[in-house]
């Protein structure tokens, strides 16, 4: 028996065809480092570990039995990542599901059922699994397992990690003087990603975390995988984003979910958060699952009760506001719209619009790389959009945003700005 870990970036992503528009999210390396820490804490030696790429190429994979924590996001039709090879027994840990994919891939229902219970990072994921009779529990993110630092820095810095546009001008003067700006979007040296590049990106994440641990007196960020590990390390955190989607609901157990609308209500002197309860039970879950003691579901039940006992905020408020503003300007009985970008953000917009106006009609979806259909709607290339009639376009792709705007300017000329809205606020975690 061996124990499996994911490589952090060894995955083919059709949205990023070349090095020019591909960036590594440091949060991927943070997750890998968190799993390293968990393996060390529960006593799994390095020589018993094998590494698995997060795509459908399993050539050269160790052929013996592998027990492996599986933490992944299911964004669209699962990119052939599931089911894993038959010799890999998954321990579903902090799973994230963007939509009910069982409607499209009913064959996966049996796979998850055979490998329940499912540890879910968020309530949407939990609810999707439970809807289909699969045992699932809310456990939050395992990156909360990083150990608390032993001492605070004597003269610490304020780290601004991917904060929203316009945020800096609102930062109090006493924080500005110590502020350091950092991004968790890091260019690749080699793309498509090699094993060596994967290791380099993991080392970058390690250096980021070490710097926060040693130097940060405050972290202000919009990144989930900056806020949570820093909070775990005992660093005061302010979480601020343009919008909070379903992935962030559980975090309100610990932190206020600030947006730019809340700028006057921010507590600029937040306290250290106690995360030890979650750490203990996530480590227990992983240990019980890896050593098959039969107690893993009990640990998930404890975590689920802990996270469900919180004040819950309305999520996606700014996306809802944007869509609501567009809808108010419409005078037609049936609102016809297009979405530019067939990724996860497309699903956010579609599902919220369907909830707000069930009669609204999705006419077409535009995407440069993804082909086929989504929501029984054809996916086309941008140059084909002029052949369709619609009232508004929601641009939901950050890499393709400028291309979308330029094409809409060609189609609608001086009226273009009234014909589209950009909704790309769901920054990667």
C-alpha cells in the first residue's frame, strides 16, 4: 500500500493554451504544502508516497494500491479526472463542486457512492452530493491545518495580497507605511508544466508562507488560500473581495466577508483567530481515513456541526446587484442574453439569473477553447456572435475579457457599453 498526493499544476487547462496567458495560482502550492504537513503529522513517511497528476494521463502511475486524499474542484464536465484508476482509493477531502454534474455524468454517482463519505469544503458541494443520496459533510479547507507560529514579528509588515481594485486608497495611513503588495498569480518558466516547473512553483508557495509567518503583523487579502493558512498560522487577517461566491460561506465562521461596500465598517485591528478545533478534527479525519480505523465519518460529522453553527451571509451579492441593475433596464417581456466565457463563472451568472428571472433565455455562449454545449445551449466562437439576437452579454472570462469587449464594440459600435457587463470578480482561491 502506498499513499498518494497530487502534483500541484500537472493538469491540462483548455483556457490557457500557452505560456503567454497562463499563470500559476500560488494557492495550488499552498494546498500541496498543507497536505505535506498533514502527512507528516499523521506519520506517513516520504518513501511511502507516490505522486499523481491531476489529469487523465496515468501512464507510469504506480500499479499497486494507493490510498489518496482527493481535493479538487469540479468546474465543468470533469475533464476526465474522475473516476481515478481502479488501484487508487480516494479519500475525498475539501471537495468543491461548481454545479450538479451528475445530470451530465450519472455514471459518477456510483463512484462517489462507493467512496463516501465525502468531505466538502463548502455547503453547495455538500448539498449537491446529499441531493443524490451520497453521505457528505462540510469540513472547510484543509489548509487551516498549518501550525500556529511561535512568536509574532517584532516589527511586522502589512501584506496586501491581491486586494480589490481601488482598495489601497482606503488603507489607513498607519498601515500604509508598513504595507507590501504581493500577488498569488505567478508566471510559469515552463509551460506546459513539467515536473521540474511543478516543483519550482511549490517552492515559491513555500517561500510566500515562510515570509508571512516570519514578517506579517497583518494580512489583507481576497484570496482564500492566503487568508486561511495565514489565519491558521496565527496572523490577523482581513478578508476583502469584490464578491463572495459559494466557496467562501464556511469562512464566515471565522472572518467578516468584507466587500468594497463595507470599507467604512472594516475593523483594521483584527484579532488572532483560534483555529485549533478544526485543525484537530481534520487531522483526525485524515489519520482515520488513511489508516482505515473506521472513525472518519465521525470526524466529518463533528466538523459539519461546527461549521453549520454560524451566522450565514448572502453570497454573490455583487453579482446579483449587477444582474439586477441590467434587468431593471429591460422593457421586454423576455430577457434574452449571451454569456462570453464557458467556465465556472458562466455557471454562476446563469444560475443566479435563472433564480432571479426564470423566464430569461440564454441564447448562446461564447468561448475560444471550449466546444459543444452548456445548459443545452450552443458554444460558439466570438466572431459568430453577430449572427445572434440578444439583449445583453455577460462577460465572465478574465483572460478573454478584452477580446470580448473589442468584438462587442465592432458589433454595436457606440452602443456597445450598454450591451455588456463584466463579471469576473470570482478571483481564483
